[in-house]
C-alpha cells in the first residue's frame, strides 16, 4: 500500500483526540481495506490494564467482531510485541511535526499529572 495523506491525517487526529480521553495514550491506529477506513481505535493500555491493548490490535479486534472475519487477534497481539528488528515492512515518517506536537503535549500533561 502506498502512503495516503488522508489516512495518516485520520490516525494523527485520533492521537490528538486521545489527549482528552482518560485512560488513552496518543497513539491512534486505522485499518484500511480496499482504499477505505474499516477500523480505527486508540491505545487503551492504561484503561484496560493491558500492555497489548494498542490501537492497532483493538482496531482489528473491533473489525473482526463487527464483520465476523476470521482474524486471530491473539496472533496480532504476539506480532505487536515482536522485535522491531524482525519486522519486514518498510517504514516512512509522515506528518512528523504534527505528531511531535501531540507527543509533546502528552508529555507535558504527564508531568503535571493530568
């Protein structure tokens, strides 16, 4: 899949929304199928007391429940925790200035205990 600015903008927007939602951290994820967003979620690790409750895992989990698609969420959890050096997908950085602003805001909020 090639880079799509609209998809990245939605993931960044989810991250921004997380700043005002208790129990979430600013790491939004979307699932795209056939050029359409079919799932999205935030990181709920704090709210669920579950270090694997990342946005990408929850986005797939919600999608599989809704669509009744046979994706093994446990395998996704294992993959989410795999070593970065073992991952084979190329990565590119986009919208880094906007994402950095969100992360800096989050860091400041953590300092003051919000």
